[in-house]
C-alpha cells in the first residue's frame, strides 16, 4: 500500500440479520470508483485480526453494527460516528476472547508497527443481531444508504 | 446479602451472565451461568444444499471458523457416502493443525498469560496483553503477531481464504498445493515448532517456577474429578482431525470409545430452566446434577480432558511434554482446571509438529485431492476436536442433498456442566465467609472458566458480536446487588 493510504473496513456477520450491515456497505463501496490510495476490506472477526488488518494504513474507516445498552436510548438505524478516543462499548470492537480495537491499536504502537494515525468508526444501531438471516431490518437498511454516502464524503469520493 | 457485578468480564467471547448468590456472611449459596438465546439457525439452514453448510456454519463463530468448516466438511463427506482422497485429508489436517497453533497461541498469550504473567490479583489496567509484553519483552509480542500472520498465510494457501476456509468439498479439497507452496509451509511449520517450544519454556519459567502458582493450580477450589472426553487415533493418541471419541474415568481407565456418528447413543443433553445452553452428559452414567465423581455423567471436553482421555501424543516432542505434564502433576488423570493452560501448550507443540510432519510428507503435493461423490446417503455426522472441545455436526438431507435437519454440539456446550461446577467451587473457595469481595477475588473466579476458554458465540449457534460476560453476586434473600466491580477493556 502507498503512503497516505486509507482502509475502509466493513465488519460484521453476514448471516446474523443487522450485524451484516457493515459488510454490506463496504462490499458496495468495493465495487465503486474510489479515490487513489483507498482500499476496502471485509472482516467477520475482530481481536488481534484487527491489528493485522489495519497495520500499515494511515487512516482507517470502520463500518459496523452497534448494539447499545437500553439506557443509551438509541433507536435502530441511528448512526454514531466515533473516533479512536471514543472506543468503549462497541458491538464488535471489543473482542473479549481476544482484544478490542483500542488494545489492538495500542499493541501495534508498542510493537513499533506503522499504525493508523486516524481511526473513524461509523456505527449503525442495530434492531436485531440475534436472529439468523441475510436481511436487514428496515431502519438499518435505510441507515446503510446514509452511511454509504457518509463514507464516500469522508473519502472525498 | 450481596451481589457483586463484574462488568465486563474481560477476555471472553460471547455474551453471557454469571450470577453468584451469597448469604449475609458472603457464603456462596448458588451459582447460575446463563447465556442468551439466539434464534433461527436451523431454519436458516433447512432447504439449502448441504455443501453450503461448510461455508455457513463457520460464520456462527468469530473465533474458530476453521473448526466448523472441518466438522461440516466431514459431515458432508458422510452425507454423500464418499471416502475423501488421501491427500485431500492430509491438506485438511495440515490446515486444521495450523489453525490450532494460532488459536492456542492466542489463548495463552492474550487470555491466560495476563493472569499468570501479571498475577491473578494484579491491577486490571495492566492485566492484559500490553502488560504481558512489557514484562516478557516486546519481541515476544512481535513473535506472536508474526506466528499468526504466517499461520494465516498457510491456511489461506490451502483454504483459499485466511479466516473462513472454502476448500472443504465432499470427497476432499478444492485444490492441490504446488511444490513452492509446500516449501513455504515447511518453513512456516518449522518455525511454529520452535515457537511452541519457547512457549512451554516460558510456562516453565513463569508458572511452574512459582510455587504460589503451582499451589493455585493444584488447589481444591480449581479441581473437579469429572469424566474426560477426547478424540484419539488408532493408538489412543490425541488427534484433532479424525479418530474415535474416547471417554476415561476418574481412575484413568477407559469408560467407552465410540465412532462420532454414534454420539447420540452416548451423549444426552440435560436442560435447566434458566439456561438456553444444554448440559450434555454421558448416557451410560446418567445425569445426577452438578456433581463430579464416577456416579455423575458430567464430562469435560477440553485440552486437559484430551490429554487425560488419550494414552499419549503422536509426535515425539509433544510426547515428552505429555509425560512431564503428568509426572509433575501427580499422574493421570489431572483434574486441576487451571492445568488446562499447560495442556493447551502441550497440544500447541503437537499441532506444530504434526503440521510439520504433514508439510514434509512427499504426498502432500499429490494433485489427486478429491474423490467425486457418486451417491447420497442423506445423513452424516462430522466430528473434530475444536480448540475448546469436541465438536459434533449432524446433518440430514433429502435425496437431493437439501438440508432437512441440523444439530450441533459445540466445544463449550460439552463443558457447560463442568464450567458451572468449576465456577461454583471456585466461588466457594475464594469468596470465603465474611471476607471482603475484591476485584482480584472475582478475577480468580473468572479464571476458573477462562481455563475452558468458553466461547458462547457458537454455543448458542451464533455469535452476537464480541460482547462481554457479566458476573453478578447477589443476595440470596433480597436479590439485591451488593457490590460492583467494573473493568476497563
């Protein structure tokens, strides 16, 4: 990859209803014309794998589903934009089996890897991530359209 | 009366809840271990061509997709009644052992390492991989990352993809490997053997050289004399990819040995109203509740139980470690839950050695990697040892090979009763009456199940992301939370 490169990373599970939204949006972006230096990848796993995926890029834009606790009061389809400093409580960024994205980034820095200086997450509040299926709920499907545009804007596409 | 929350329980896959009820003197009364229900897996699968299950089932788990791919592929072989080509089997086994190397390494350094290298009651802010690499050296952290990258390279050469292999087809695999790829695999697997040896040495230096840790491992709070289950080859040596299922008892003798396809004759599932996850037990012994001993059908299916259920390891260096393991811990069987971490490293060495054996076998580049099926049986069971225990996939189809029924028993489910018992016993041993409930105490209770490396994602037939488990300690009488311990991730 080149210096100044950007990774668009779609995360999720393609057979768990709304959890597939990040993969869907990223998959669509992968088929479109994007500015030079932008690469799109899809990942169904987190943890240490995140470190391996983002290593070497200067900027990373993650698209993923979010399942907030009830007290957060978020509605399905709500889009939340996070930056690296905000990483707490994401749906998939915190792999309890392994490590979360904050730890992955810190570990990469400790090990002297070329880690991204900028990490942005577009998180979409999910309605259902507990039923097997390949369809998005209507509010999340609508949000997918908006996130697609937001990521394109972020990329200057 | 008390309830203590640990939110989140660090370093555990899946979403679940542990509730520990104590009386006014902090004496443990009950421990409940719950996970949420995830819906519609069978409905999602029914009506699809059975070959698709080798690509669908890996997606129910973000941790061990390779295990599901292998169990599914073997079940699909059986559905079509096809004996897979020899080199196809070798390539599957090579991929699978490389996956074990990755998974066991990750567990040791990321999950187990913090408890032992930093200390079970150390500051949670540093009781993680970052603390570990500061203590053991940055180069070890780099070596872990490098090993994972190389294993992923090997897996993608055979599997077609790094995370979710697509190579498994009824009768073999989709493509042969080239001599050039083989050469690279020989290089990678040789390095894996060295890394496994290094990891065992580290365990010696950090854990076995520390008498407090050895006492902790051997302590009664972390000990359960259940039956042990594991897959063995024709010589009763541990095998992850193929063989018969062997169950041994509290005196180390064989209780039963059976073909994976006969699992329903040997395993039944107990249900509790508070849990969607069933509690498998040995039919021949019966369900007697959450108790151990020869009269209780509770069994473990884990790295530790695999070593207990076998007569040894099929590779030379791992065999030496196997012998040292049992001689150090007082002979077979070892019932100390925390010894699972050591057992996992013995298996890591075996997986690396076995990968190297397969990569250096001249037949590994034979282009004949698949036997095309010509008929259909309509039912098949595929069994492998997943890192977390024996994994059963059972499919039924119509005469066109379209799925009509799916049943899975995953590694964590096998251990459900044992995990529940381990939690209760650890809680009883650590939260002794009248003592203050501290974060370090709760971490030591967590250690009881972290040893099993439970993964509730696929245990409920899905993965709802990587959400934390929650532990609460509640009053037995008022059901109120007494104290809360929060962790930073």
